[in-house]
C-alpha cells in the first residue's frame, strides 16, 4: 500500500472515530433513584438540551460549537452537577435534592405579595421576552396517537351483493383500533417568534402504512369497495339526515388516478407539504407561548380571573424562583404552576393543564370535544440577556363522535326505466379519540442581523425517510431528544 493510500485510510479512520464520539446518560434522583424528566443539560455558551421524560439524553461532541471543560446538569430543586466533557456511553448522573429556606431567598430579594409578583412579571414581559432575530438549531418531534373506541356501521339495507352485512361486520373487525404516527426533524430555524424560515436537515416518518384509523384512511378502504361495485357512468347520491350531495363516479375515479400519480411523484421528488406541515406545527407552538397575544394560555392576560398561591421557592439553573400555583376562577380553562425568577421576574418554566374542554360542538349527531390541552415551557437566557424557549411540549387531544344515518344511492342516467341501480343504507355510530404531542428542543441559539436573515433561502422540497421501526442509527450523526420507550419499541407487524 502506498504512503498516500495509507494516509487517506488513517484520515478516514480518525474522522470516523471523532464522528462516533458521543455523550449518553440518564439523570436520576440520588435518593429515590427515579428518573428526572426534562433536566437541563448545558453543553456550552447558549447551548444545551433537555433529558426526555425517562431522564435520558445523548449528544455528539462534534455538534457542540463552543465546548466547555465540563457539562452542567440541573433541575429545579436540585444541586447543579458538573461532569468532565468527554466521551461517555450510558452513564447515570444522580442529582442531589437541595432545600431552601425563606431566609436564603430574601437575602437577595424583597418580600412581595403575590399580586405584586404578577404585576412585575407583566411589567417585564417586553424586556424578558423581546423578539430577537436568531439562528437556532432545533429538534422537533410530533406524535399522533389514534384510538377508535367504537365503530358500528349499523347495516340496514343493501342491494349491492358484495356489500352486505357480513362484509361490513368483517371490515369493522379488521379495521385497526389504535394507530401511531411519528415525525422527527432536525433543522435550522431562522427568525423570531412571528416570522421565520425553516431549513430541514434530516427528517423521518415512523408509522404503519396499513394501520390508519383516520377518517381519510377508513374512507379510502370503503372507497375501494364502492369503485369495484358501481358502473363508471353512474353517479352517487349521498344522503345523511336532511343533507344530500351528488358525485359523478367518473370524477371519483379520475381524482383517484390523479392522487395516485401525485403521490408517486412526491415519493420520488420529496414534498412541499412536509415542510409546510412542520413549519405550521412550530408556528402553532410559538403562537401558544404565554406572552403571545393570541395564546390560549391566558393566565397572565386574564390574571384577574385566576387564583394564585405562593407555594414555595426553589432553584432552576442557579436562579432562585418563586413557585406560583394557579387555578381558574369561574369559567377559565387552566390550572398549573409558574416558576418566576426572583430577580428579573421572568417566568423560566410554565406547566399548564386544562380543567375543562377548550372547545366543544354538538349538532345533528356530530359531537366534538377538545378535551386535552396541556404542556410545559422551559426558558433560558440568550446572549442578548432576554429569555427564549429551550423546550416546549404541547399535548392536544380531542374526542369525535358520529351518530347519523347514511344512505348511498347509485344512479345511472344511461339506463332506461328506473335510474336507481343500487342502494346502501346505514346508521353510523362511530367514536374515537386523537392525541397529538408536539416537542420542540432548541440546542443552540445565536443572534443574527436582518441582512443575514434576508439572505437565507428555504429548502422547501423535503423528502422524509419512512421507517417501519425505530432505528437509533438513523440519527447517529445528530443530537436529538432521546425517544421514550413507546417510540423505541415501535415496529410494524407484517
């Protein structure tokens, strides 16, 4: 082997070794040995991550832009712990609970009433959460969990021989009762809370293609049966209660063919829709930040309609904070806890949960309730001294019920005599729940100028990689938020 080839091989081996260096750990309580969820891991100046709900985290050393000699792990109510910044795999980090007395807190702050604390929080919102242009390295995960509680077609009548009660009963049995769909993205996010550009570096979709209990998925299964049993020059008259509509079968078939062609093209080239979906979900998370004008989390905006109690004091990232519990007065929606810095009155963490449905609807046999809306927001200071999110989690769940008659009549204008060819009459009773969980982690943030922002071009044609089971090697070159056990164990059963 020539010297040139030997040096090339050594370079490859050294580069591969460096790339493989990572730091993996699990954060636990030193006394109880229980995992600590969402602990803050500081890897450098304005860089870091959080542990997942099982206390685990992993990052690549090469992805740390400004490494320190040590990393620092902290969580509210615990002593901050530092570890030498070097490669480690699968270690356990135990944090020691730290107790605070009132006299310790008031060495550095004045004694305030709850009303005064809330007033100062509101007075300092503009300064503490100023909208600054920045480049952020992020990881985003979306989990959609569906559960079909009941599906009864209520068969009454059919003149389509193949579409009989036995077939509908069998469809009810084979349709999946549960489904899971996960999207994961590593990206660069440029801009502020209201205007930004998103460049996705890598993306994955994890789901079972045959296990779709959405309205669209079930509709496709039934559509296939109809297409096989009606004439192409017919039209369908669909009646449900007082409402009816008409649809040409030819147009249905044409739409299906066009949809298939479009889908195949997207598989080969990527899709604008994926980029838009992720961008819209991040926009939704930013819109719900408690200081945003249109946020559903109105605990500050409508503070006079909430009860606040000062529970205690603790420490978060070496900041002494008030622990304020809040509950709704009258018809307000949320309860939870806010953690307020005793020095600058910034909310550095907010946990919230709805106490009643956020919205609901019921009319003509259709029932809808947005009955789950909860999450958490963790903030830390950026280089300009203002606070921005380091981690946002939002769970949004709903119930949907359908209890209505449905009649599908096939008619054909080219047939002499009675135009009605076939009829299917049902009494639908369908009930299901859908839960969506969004998680956004900011690993790194640095300010940018307006001119730099204007030069950024979005790469909008994105092709997400489909995974039929979780593959830890897929993200081996990136720092992400570790998956929970449910995602790790996901696998499509053939």
